């Protein structure tokens, strides 16, 4: 096999993985909605169908690519879902547990083919799948057309029984459609009926033979008053009548129209699929499988599903993020070329005889510059993905954790459409998961405890995301017991992080910061979820690796709020170029609040640290030259500037020699040999082959302010 | 920017092991260079490029033997001062100074050397493994090459300043050299 073939194989496999991932994500979203519906007692049969179809597609493609374990799980789930949609199994929380576990298993299997033991899961499926007894219904009491009864599928039978069991009156709607517009007209009818009625089945009826139109006999169930239904559904060419119960006098029904035998699938007009190009945007109502099943029955939904999976390739392209990184690098290099051309045109301009040429070159270069900027924006835009992707995953975590902890939790999500660089989204999922688990385990109380405290038994966990300037803020807020500062302080003393006598010197925020220390826990017993002391420090490390910070605010008895502040993208950023001791550094503008001239006389010393007062607030200062030991302290220049750096609620004034303006830079990581060097987020080529180091604001704030915090504590200890 | 590249890697890399089309015994290619009056060499397969030293940006807090970072066509590359890493006396940069881009399989790192000599082809009988090499930098040394033993690989640079002598070459191990 040549290398090309192997590459192709890899490409195909990646394609499979990406597509499967999409299906599993959709599955997860649908299950969450279904979970909510189940709690409210109104599971939507269409949604179960949707889920069923997703699993079926997954089974199909998994088989094709040799992912047999995925196929096996999908197959088992498909059977379970089939039982669900046919009413052979009732939807309960236990069944949902199994379905959610299926999603987890898919993700595990797609992440790593080998090493997932599924035997236990197979048993779980087996346990919830045991079919219940077929219930007795009052179906027989309806005077249904035997022709209709003869051709309905098992699914339709189930829906019919369910409606009869629920006591929903049945109606027949005779409606005439023009053959030319039947597709859209039928969908329109369904959409109109959806809020008030369930269409159980429909069949063409043999009325007058007409070349241009077709009569349909629609069986539907509805609790809505007949008048309302009539108002909504009946038009010129249609007629609505209640299906009479046996024994009652048949009122409006004349001799029922004879029903034709079920037509072969090909001639089944209404089920002709919608055009491929719109597959992704059609509303679920249109994807309703009922009419597909209506004629061929449950055994042959494969066809419909295959059509769906073929359509899914429509008008999106999946791209490896590394390819985008590469394009971004090329753009970066083009920017360097542009600078060189700019310099060239300046040189030409100096020669009088070449002036004309210089002007033209300059103009061409400007146009190049504009297009380049557009190209750069375009690539950046492609990298942006909505946070919804991880929020869906987190919703599953919330559900599962809440169930494990016997807590009732309502998840409120705001701003899931907020867009962030794909790479950031990838790295966010773990930290957010830790915070959420922490909130459920430590924050939100059990229902009984909450009631005693006068709160609603159901706790609320809010996940908010929004953009603020060049940053994205993500908040995880609970209405639980809050963080007990005294308990944290005691634990910190026990671990030797702080002296007992230092209590008075510490603000509440200082104390909350201890939870981000490695190995920190207030728990004496270790729970399954958190309390092992791993987690919050990892959260902090991961977030700061992304150039962000995490802050915590909490009020006893009211709740806790974690706020993560992140840059929107890592690929290209605006930065302030500063000069210290003859060296240039770049400081990301996301972290810069303002820059001002430093007046020497404004510097005061508080607890051995230089500060200035800026608009009434004390701003701690840090000399960048001292911090990096760039020169002897005595050689400081006469004039310096303060760059006010802020992330979250922390602020620091960095003292630099010169400000060199703002520019867009592409941050390149420092190599592995320099990974232990703290204080730099990377480096950037400034276009003249000179490299400037990019200051890592979050780690500098951390380092400098921590030193400030610990100073009084150390004094107190000694 | 291209004038900064003295030579792209154009010589066919000879695999350290594996089949060769020629039936002759295995021959290894090394790039010889000077460092404080001693001859050193790195396997040619590990060398990506040879550069005239670009402007170097010093990285505060970096280990002592890291010279800084440079931009190689937009890519930020760490440069190691090989004299410092091998605990030799400091030397000033000259017009012969070069940066070798060395790929150890994990990262491409620049290595500053005093001058580049030539490509040396060494047969098995010209190689001596590191067992009997002592000294405090032994960890970086793979062995000793004696190009004179077969009479192959002798060549002189056209500028005449640096010539490969019929002497010994200290063969460095790129992985050990760049490991941190």
C-alpha cells in the first residue's frame, strides 16, 4: 500500500470520526430536551424518532468503517429506542440514564477504539429493555375504518393506542391537495396541526378521480375543541369529522370512503424527501418520519435514514484546525512581505526619477494590505465556534452529577452562541467540568437542606457566556450554600499555606484564592466527584495557559460564582509594543486597560511595595526591568510609563521605558526548551526578522501579586 | 531573507540504518564544525539548515546556555549556545559563526557554532563508540570519528580559513544535546 493510500485511509477515518462526533453531539442535545420533557410528562414522539434515526445512521456508518463496537452499541440502543417509540418500553429516568450512558460510550469509543468494556453496559440496556405487557386499550370502542386499521404500521398503531388511552378524541380530516403542490401543502398542514393535534396516519382516498389533485384521508387525535380544529385545519377543499365511538349514532359520517390498498413507496407522493441542499436547515417537523413509515413500516426506515445521511454532506466542509493554523502562518508571513515592500517603496520614493513608480508601488501595496486584512479576518472567522458545543456536554455532566448526588438541579444556559476560537473551546471543557462538579458537590445543597434554609428544593446552576471587549467571559453561578471562608482558612492553616495569625490580614478574596492551590480540599472524607483536592488548581493552570484568569465570588447561604475571563482568539491578537532596557516586548491588549506617564513623585510605598493611586484606587507597580533582571537598578531612565494591566478583578501597573504603539501580532509558541520559563505567552516576529517576546499578563499578575500577598504572611509567620 | 541561508539541505541523507541501494558497507554522513579549536560533528540527517546568525532576542529567565530566540521565516526558534552547553569558554561571534538548525525529532533548535567545516563520510572502521570518552560533557558525545583512518571525507572550505584536519571529530548525539 502506498503512502497516498494510507493518507486517504486516514482522511476517510477522520471524516468518519468527525461525522460521528456530530451525530453524537446532536444525540446528546436531543436527549437533554427529552429528559426535560420526561420530567414534565410530555415526551415528544417526534423527538424519540429523531434520536432513533441518529443512532441508526451512526450504526450504519460505524459498520462501514469497521468501528464494530460503536456499531454494536448503536445497534443495542436502536432496539431500545424502537421499543420506546413503539411504546413497548416506557420512558423513565432509568431509561434516560442508559441512553446518556450510550452517548458517553460513543464518545469513549470514538476517542479510542480499544479498551472499552461494554459488557456491563449491555446488561444495563438489557435491564431497561424488558418489554412491558401490551396494555388493553379502548381502541376497539372506536368505529374505525377497517381499511385504515389494516394498513397502519406498528408505530402508528402505538400512537393510536396512546392517544386513545389518554382519552384524546379522534378525528378524520378529508382534504384535497393539488398534485403540483402536495409536498408543501401537506407540510404546511402538519405544521399547522402540530400545536394542537397529532396526525396519526393518512392515506389517499378514492374520491372522484381527478388528474390534478389527490384526496387524503387523515386520521388525527386532538384534545382541542372541534370548532378550533375546524377553524385551524378546514379550508375550501377539506372536511373534518369526529370518529364516532361504537354505539353512538354516526352523525356526519356518510358511508366511509373506500380505502385503497397502501401504495408502493415510489408512488407515495408526500414522502418524497426535501431537496438535499436544505437538509440541515429543515425544521424537525418536516423530517417527521411518520409518512415514511406509513407505507413501508418499521422494517424499512433504512431507506429514509440513508437518504438523510447522504444529504448531510450538503454545504459545510470540515477542516482540520492545523490547516487553518498553517494558513494563519502564511498570512503572518505575507504581512512580513508587505512590510518589506513598504520599505522598498520608501526607498524608491527617495529617487526623483522613480517617484512615479514608487507611488504606484505604494498604491498596490495598500491594496495588498487591505486584502490581507480581509483574508486574516476570514480565517479567524472560520476558527470561531459557538460555546454551545461544550455547553451541551456540560449539561450532560450536570444531569449525571445531580443524579449521582441526589440533588435536584435546574440548568440555565445563557449566551451559548457566544463564539470563541476553536482551540480555546477544546481546552475549556475540562476546567468547566471541574467547576460544575465542584458547584454541585460542594455548593448546591440536597433538596431537604434547601427547604430548611427556605430555598426552593431545586437548585439552580447558571452557565452564562458573553463577550466583553476583546474578552469572553464565562460564568458558572449556583444558588447553593456559598463558600465558607473560615473553613477554607482553617484548611489552609492545616496545610501550612498560611499562618494562623494572618487571618486579619486576609481579605475574603485572598482566602477564596486558596481553593486554587494544588491538593487543596476542605473535605475530610473523599467523595467520588470532588474533594480529592485535584481540580481547582488544574482549572487555574488550564485557564491561565489560555491566557485567561478565573475569579471566584461567593456569599454564604446565597451562592457562588466562578468567572472565567478569556481572550477570544489565540491566533492573532492586538498588542501594545513596549520597550524596556532597549528590548521590545508585546503585551496583549486584552489585558491592557490604559497606559500613562509615570510621575515619580506619585509613587508611594505600602508594605515594601511601590504603588500609585489611580482614580482613587491603589495600583501596585512592578518594574519590568527588575522583574527580568534586564539592567542594574541605578540605570533606570528619566522617563517611564505605566501600563495598567488587568485581568478579571486583578490589576497591576507595569513600568516600561517607552510605548511603541499598537499592532496585530501572531503569537508563536516558545519551543520545548523554553517551556519552563515563566512570564511569556510566546514570541512574535515583528516583521524585520526581529523577535519580540509576548508578555503573559495572567502569569505576571499571578506572580507579582502573589509575592505581594505572601509578604505580610511570611512576616507574620516568622 | 534567503541570503541568510548558506545552504539548504541538498545532500541526500544517508540513513543510519536500513537498506541502501549501493552494495558498499554502511557509511554515515556527518556535518563537521568548529567549536573552540576542536572539531565536532552532528549526523547530517539531523541538520535541517545552516544559517548565518539572524538577530537573536534574549529570553530573560531562560537557562544560561540558551542564547535566545530567532525568527526563521516566521517560525520562532530557540538557539542554544553550544559553547556554553558544553561548558567551554565563551567566544565572540565572528563572520564564520553559523546557526545549525538541528532536528532531534521533537523540536527544531538552532545551535550556534564557530564555523562549519564540511560533510564527512565515515565508515564503520572510522567510528569509535563513546565508551572510552570521558569528561564532564560525555553525556552529549556519541563517539569519536577518525576520518583519516580510511582517507575519505577530507575536504577544505574554499575560503581556506577552516580546513578539516586528518584528525579526530567528536561526534555529538543530537537527542542528548537538545534534551532538557
